[in-house]
């Protein structure tokens, strides 16, 4: 059963006695463990599929277009506004000490290390994890996934891997763009409200960043991309109960991937701080 | 052929059980389909016909029992190995299950595209398959723009494109008007008699089965002609004959040919005669 996570499990025995508290809890626990197990398996397969053929390059390109190019505008818009708002907040604090020149430093570090990847991750989760879950979910309930399997195609290769790999590749790029546009937004606001020189803002911002910051931001983006795409695929391929189930899976995909992104961010930041103290 | 000289079945189910939380659906079903034979699987709605076909294609695993297809123990193989066996099986889904974001041509070409055949090879074969189901005009349409009967025919074209030796038809005439049903049965007939495919056909209309048992496609005349009235002659025509299997409450209730069904006078079997 383990190698076919998307199929209906036939169960032969029927239990008739009334449910007891321990049974209900036990069943719940068993179900959660099964979920975690199936999800881990899907994650593992999505990566190991790359090593052996057949690979679906055409689907990968289509997904890169849908996920990367498709999300560009919202990520850029959000990046611009976040950068602008950051400058307003930090600028107003720094001006109390007459240190508005430091704004560039703080905004650059916060954007590159934290806000760029997190905001992009959350936005792409809202846009693509839901899209993936509803697309795969609809395919599942209309038996298109079964039809694929019936024709000898492995859905994890044809459907999951291209989406996961495309997100892994595109989210760091989107994050880099969001970082840059965020700094543009920041510099615009600092010129107009803080009366800072744009050159000064940019040179301080660039000087404040070092390799470790960029590494931290990019590795977070890769990680978040993996989370949101695998959660989207998992929710989509485990839909129960028709159209309503597809709706539920879509919502669930966004909620679960957003929470996982924010929670893993804490650990990733801690790890990054530890590593940067050691190596960089 | 095995050692004893007997023909090995193309599909065999041995004491298969399957069920869900609500209860068992199949409780010990065994049957065989021999090469080039047509087996008509009859049963009321919810008796497990679709489940049987899905198990025969390895899409579902039985809770107990064994399913063998072309000698492979498909119910015990991991999914990755079943994928290769499935390339020898065509599956016509009850609802068609066409890829709704692809055109009719892309749907039909899917299996060939999977094999990375060049476009010059795929294109004529897709046209040929669509001509066979008389849908050449719909080649660039999307499934959502087709009628139910057209979708069913595209689904048949998609299943036969690779000339699989076995085709599983899940209620191919369900929900269609009598004329369209007849067209589809004619298609199945000619597919069987032109390419000698082994067919397992689930239906709740006995007349579909009778049509398959009493007619054959004559390639010389290019149309469907009645079989000789002499019952012994049927088998020699295409190697296999047509047999009937009736499910009732999770078991095989009846197994035999059309004469046995007609002679039985069984009230349950008569219900399918309407
Ligand atoms: N995924 C599932 N979960 C729970 N029960 C199921 C599932 N799939 C099928 N069943 C049950 O199994 C039984 C047999 O279903 P199946 O689809 O094989 O019927 P069928 O003989 O094909 O009927 P029909 O002629 O209406 O197509 C039904 O009672 C159905 O409720
Ligand atoms: Mg059915």
C-alpha cells in the first residue's frame, strides 16, 4: 500500500461495537501518523524521481511558467510596499536619534534575511499551493489521475515532481526580485520622506549585506518552496468527497503550508544564526 | 500456454475480496477471461463492477485474493512494476475520465506521447483512431465541448491507440440513448474482431452482451453481420466466444453463455432483460 498513496484502501473487516474514548483517540493518532507517513513518502518520491527517468521536461517548463512568471506581479507589488513601509517605520524611529542614514542597513538586512523569503513564500503559498491542490484534487475526483495510472504513467512523476521542482527553482528567483524591489520601494520612500540621498541609501544597504545574509534568505526560499509545493500536491492527491473535498483541500493547502512556512522559519533562522557564527 | 497445454487466462481473479468502511462489496469472486474472449460482467448498480475492473487494471488492490493479468500477479506487485503491465491494458472509464485541459487529439495521443514517438508517427495514428470512432471532426475540441456519447467514443479511441491486447470497458453504454449505445457496441465489436482483443465489459444491459454474442464485424463487407445460428460455430470465428457473468450481493451468481441465461428462467437474471 505504501507505494500507492493515492488509492482507495480496501478494508475487509467491519467493526460493530460502539466506539470507546481510547479507540477514537487511537484511531485519530493512527490517522495522523498515516498522514505524516504518506506526506513524507510523497516528499521523498518527488525528489528521488529526478534521479531516474522518465522525466517530464515539458511539464516542468509549463509549471515554471505558471508558478514563476505567474506569481511575479504579486510578489513584486508586495515587495515594493513592504520595503516602503519598513522605511517609514524604521526611519521614524531612527530620526529620533538623528540616525536616519542607518535605515538602508536595517531595511536591507530585514528584507534579504527574513521578509523577502517569508512574504514571497506566503504569497506563492496562497496562489500556488491552492492552485496545485485544486488542480490535482479535481483531476483525482474526475478519475483523471486513475486514467493516467491506467495508461502506465506514474502520477508522482508526471504531476508532483514537475510542480515541486518548478517551485524549488522559481521561489528563490522570486525572492531575489522581491528583495530588490523592496529596496527600490525603500529608497523611494527614504528619498521623499526622510530626505535621504538615494545613493547613500543604496550604498549603505549593499554594504550592510554579506554573503551569509543572502545564503540565509535563499535557502529559506528553497525550503519554503519545497513546503508549499509538496503540501499542495499532498492535499490535492488526498481529496476525499468530491467537489466539496476539493474546496476543503485547497483551503487546507494554504493554511497548512503557511503555518509550516512560519514555523519552520523560526528554526531556519536559529540554524542560520548558528551557522553564520561558525562559518561566515 | 502452460505445460499442460491448456490456454492460460488473460485475466484471472481468485477468491477476491474488497470492501470499505460501510461493508464488504465483493466476497470471494473468482473468474477467468481467456485470450480473445469477451466476458460480459452484469450486475445491478453498486455490485462492484467498477471495482472489479479497477482491480483487473491494478488501480485498486483487493483486501484478499489474487488478481493475475497476462500471467503477472498484479495484486501483489508494487505500483512501479504494474505500470508496465498497464501498457498492455486499455481502460475505458465509466465517466470517460478524459483529461479535461487537453484537446481530443492530445487525449488520444497521450500514450504515444509517453513513448516519445515523433509527431509524424503520432499524427496519422491519432487520425486513424478518431476516424475509427467517427470523431475526426472533433480533433481540436476540448472534452467539455463534446456530448456524453462523443466523450465515451474519445475514451475508446484513447484506450485503443496503442492496440492493447486487453481492453476493459466500464459501462460503456450507461446513460446513453439506444442509438448511441448501438454505435458504441458496434465499435467494441469491430475492435474485437479486427484486432482480436480480449474484452471484459461491465454493463447492466443484457442486450449489450447479446449484441456482442450474436454479431461479428466482417472486414470484407466492412460492417457488422449476424453470426451463424449454430452455437458451436461462434467460438471458431474469433478464437474466443462471449460469456456472461452475473454479480449478486458480492458473489458470482451466474456464469455461462447466452443460451444458458435465456433457458434459466431465473427471476433475478430476467431483471436484466428489460
Ligand atoms: N471509494 C469508495 N469508498 C467507499 N465505498 C466505495 C468506494 N468506491 C466504491 N464504493 C462502494 O462499492 C460498491 C461498488 O461500487 P462500484 O462502483 O464497483 O459499483 P458498480 O457495480 O460499478 O455500479 P454502477 O453500475 O452504478 O457503476 C458501491 O456500493 C460503492 O458504494
Ligand atoms: Mg460502475
